[in-house]
């Protein structure tokens, strides 16, 4: 899928992924997903977003990735945040 997207959007793109919560039971799966993302994507800064939206320029080798959480679940802080800190 990533190869297809890179061919279709050669100037680069940013993928946004939303999670609701990460329980203790799914922490291992979430950690594997983070490892997958780290191999294939790069983090996106505000300056990167500005550059893409204002100049249609993505100057990174890999596509960008934004991970967000909604619902304000306590597991976002207690389970997900420590795993995100290891990336």
C-alpha cells in the first residue's frame, strides 16, 4: 500500500492515524505498530506542515506521520505515552 501511495503522490504526503485508547492488554500490539511506523514514516513538525500546505513541498525521504488520540482516556497517558516516548 505504501508503495502505491508513494507512486501516486510523488511529492510526499502525511498520514494521520487516530487511536482511542491503548489498554494494558493491547500495549504489545501498539508497540509493534509504533515500530512499523518508525521504519516507514517520519514524524511531522509544525514547520513541516506549513511547508507542505504553503509550498506543496515535502522534503523528507519518508512520508510523514501524525498520531493522535481522542476521547481523553486515562490509558492514553498511562499506557500509550510511555511507549511513544521510546520512539
